[in-house]
C-alpha cells in the first residue's frame, strides 16, 4: 500500500508540474546567514579522528552538540567506542587553574595527541596546557609573557617541543623541566618555525619547522634568516593613531629567506646544533626533511631558484655530512614538491612519486638513487584525496612492507574522482578498492590493516566508514545527513565536458533550475580558479559553495564551472604549458572556447554571462575581462594583478624571475591591460591580506581611474586572504548577490 501511494504521488507530480512547483515554493530559501550559521557550517560534518601507534583511533563526534562532545577510543577490530575522557572533570580541572579559560562548554580538538593516546596538549592564550586523558587533569606547563606555538609530542610521549620568540624549546613531561635548545632567535632569525613563504607555499599552511627523531632524542629543524627579505606594511584602522603590522615577504625576483637544517641532541647538557653540509651543493629552498629508519640519517630535499631541479641528500646524524642521493629534474617546467617519499625498512630501497614521464607515478629506487622499477604507469596521475591546499601532494596512504602492498589514491578512473588503489612493489596486481563513484578521502591505520574512508559525491553528503585493507566495508560510523537539508529545495550539479577549440574535453558541471525550460534563455555565472593542477570540478560534496550556487539558482541564474586543461591536474605535461606565461593568454584560449560553447546553447542568454573567482580565480576574472569581450560582469576577489606583486616561490615556479622572463611578466600583467576592461567589474579585498597584498587591487583600480573606467569595490578592514569571521562572509555573499542583480 505504501509503495502504491508513493507511485501515485510521483505520477501526479510528473503529470502536473505546476503542482510540484507550488510545493517547491513552500521550501525554505537558503540564505548567506544560514550558510554561516552553526547549523549551516555543521550540516556536512563527520567525526574527527586520529590513528594511534597501536592502530586504535581517537574519535571526536562533531555531530553532537558542543556541550555533549568528548573523546572516544575506537577499536577497529571489534568496532567498539569507549569514552576516553571525563569531559566535565577535565573542564573543572582546567577552570581551577588561575588564568585558564573559564567559559568553555567542552574541549575542542587539541593541538596534538601523543602516539599512545594518553595525553593531549592545548594552547590557551599564550601558554601550554597538558591534559592527562585517563585522570582528566590539566597541568599548566608555561606561564610567560611571550607566546608559545608549534607544540608537538615526541614519539615516545615523554617530551614536548615548541617555539617561543623564534627559539626552539623542549619540555620534559616526567621531570617538569624546560630546556632551551637554540639561543639566537630574533625577529629575523627563526628556529623551528617557518617564514611566511615557507608556511604558505612549501609546507601548505602548516608550521612544520622541526622533526622529532624516532628515538625521541633528537630534533632536526629549519633555521631561517629573513634579514634580507623585504618588509610589507598593513595599517590598522585602530587605535586613533593606527598600529602598523609588518610582514617579511619575498616578492618575485627579490631575496628569499636563507635556510639551513640543523640537528640537536636534546639530552646534551648544553645542546648545540650540528649544521648539515651538502657536498658543496648550492640551493635556494629546503623543501622537506625526513628521518630514515634507524634514526641515524635524515633526508633533506633542496631546490634551486628556477625550481626545475630537486636534489635529495642523505645527511648523517653524527657528522652533518650529506651525500647526494639523486636529483629530480623537469627541464620543461618546474618540479612539484610532494610528500610521497618512503624509505623502506629493508634499508635498500625507497619509494618516490615522480612526474618524469609526464604523469605523477610511483617508482622504486635503490639507496644509490638508481631506479629499480616504475610501480604505477599510464595516462593518469596519482593525486591526494585530502581536503588541504591543492599544492600539497601525498597520494600514498600506506606502505605495507610485510605483505608487499602500496596503497594510494589516484585519478585513474576519472579526473574528477579520487579512488583508493593498491599495488605490489613490482607494479603488479593493481586493484581499485573503492567502489562508489565520487571522492574517497583515505586514512590508514599504522599497521595497514584498516582505513577510514570519508566519502561523498556531488549529490551525496559526506559519510565516514571503516574498511579492511582489502576494500571490504566493516562499519559505518557516520551516515550522510540529507535530512538536515530537507527544508530546502535542493538541486545538484550535472557533470559533463565542454570542448576546447581543439576538442580537448574540459571537465564541467552545471546547475540548472528545477523547472528548467530549454526554450528559455538564462543568464549564466561562471566560477573559476584556474591555477596549474588546481581543478574546481569534482565529483564530491561542495557544501558551502554549493549552497551559494543554489542562492544564485533561486534568483534565476544558471551556474557553471569548467576547468581549462592546465588546471585539470591530469598530467604534468598540461601544467608545463604555463611555464613563463601563468594566468595568461594560453589558459584564456580554453576559457573563451568554453564560454563560446556555452553561449551557443539555446538555453543561454549570450548577452548575460558573468565570471567570478577568488585569489587565482580573481586574477583570472581580470584576465578574462580585459583580454576578451565575453563577459557582461565579473567579481574579482583578492586577485593577483601583476606577478611582480606575488611571492618568489609560487610566482617564479610558473614565471621564473622577472629578470629572466620580462616579456612573460609584461604579457601577464592585468595592470597593463586594465584600460581594456570590458563589462562591469567589482573588486573585493581585505586590507590585511598577507597572501595577495592589497596593492594588487590598488594598482588595478588606479589604472581604471586613470582611464576614467567605472567600477565597484568592496574593501573589508583587517581581513586576511581567506575570510574567517561570519559577519564578513555573510556580508560578502550578500554584496555579490546584489552586484549580480544590478549587472546581470
């Protein structure tokens, strides 16, 4: 009976679309205020987790009300979840400490857990607090005027390392003693913490400036001299005589920070760094530092200024001497940094991700740097499945030496999906383990027996499940929660491809109104990012960006995304097309071809096409609106308007130095093409954007003023590159909606 009733309702709605339309009108409209409410931001949450050394895990269920959250110990063998912390007792203990926070409803995720899951460390205010999870008792470890940061446990959980006033410290937990490990930290000399360009471009917005040895007795660390790096200035709007914030930021072609690697034996009575010596080899960047099995050596990766040579050195812990292991080169472009370097416990081999054949694949090498065999191969690429910055690359999720398997994520099935695979060390028996179409974000247990899969696709909200290493699902920990969106008239994008001028199929997605009429012409809004190997089209849940697109849909727009070929991440060959001319005419050819194809569709109003993007997408909006006449309106958020204004590491990877490629910098400067602006433009920027400095927008706006070209501008006082406060995010979305309504 229930089935018959359901079929009858569907038949009625199919035969009488007006009735369906009336029902749909009863739905609640999505607003910017809802998107950035507690309800909106939590709708697609799944539990946080971390694996422990014994291959159990700690869970923290974000789906629970804040006052009811706590830490649980999860056993993947039997699926049991047991309380790990008495949250009320822990909060009571914390609030009994003078100067500690006294208004917390619950504890959030800590700065670090120890590997055994017995302790957690928090930074509250300027100081470090240690939580014993079993006793639910807090200890305050520091009480200084200076702030501590970058605090992490040693592998054995007996020590903490942290940075204070740009010096590296160690805290002995058992003996409650602090030891200063470096003595010369200053405003421009940094020990164990990163300069801005390293934090942003090399380590992916993580302050990873030191590395514990596996025996917990030594620290390898970066020392950075920024004294030669230019200062940037950010005036606040308060107090009455505003404060001025400074930042060390190397602009393209200028001096970089000078970096060295040191090793400190933390048990020495007077610790003193041992500095690495690299066979007289000069370098510009230090890209990665890894301890080898046995803790007697570290591997240091260095890169030259042109970024087309990445050298590997094995440095001895006792002497600091480093011998060159091998070199990765890309004479046609630049070498991408990745985190897929695994030294095997047999002491004879290592695994490395390389793009030497034009695609990101795995190779096995011996300890002389000689290639033993290529492990993965084909016209597809390995690709990380994590949700971090796109320039972080770590596709290998586990290396199981005992059983001879390597587990990794890749785009073998589709460039818009991310799947889990496993393969033998010799390249045989490659198998796809993930089954459902979409994106699988994978995290393996240390023993490689189990993994968590955070799964979603374009129509399915995220879920969290536990799997065995053969791909068999063992337990679902968190199902998708579409009921949280039931009050909205949810619609979902369709995936397809748009042909470039030469027929290259550009991945695309389109959102059409539910009552879409193919005989009607709709205005179109095109979202773009556009950077090399930085796709915007995924078969994954988009959350916030989808909700905003639905707000546009409610107002009668069709919303489109598509990636030009260099942005797809399909191959290094496609990325290298941009060498010397990044965010320039080569990418624009694909974009214009795609937009012209859209305009040829009967349902698109060719006179009402808009474009917008943030950061690289803001740059591309300026590119498209000054070098073509395809767009009626556009919004450029935090755009780089001239590569001279951006940092050395990113700008020079694609463009080389200005002194080496003056023509390329000239041809990619939107300041130079501002006079050719076509269509109505709004510029958006935060005045404390320490990534893409406001001078980019000021320079472009000044050129428009010089040529008497009208434009709109929205400036957000003291906001950085990625807005984080809700008022600014809500205001920005509502401002954008009004702009489209006025101009499209």
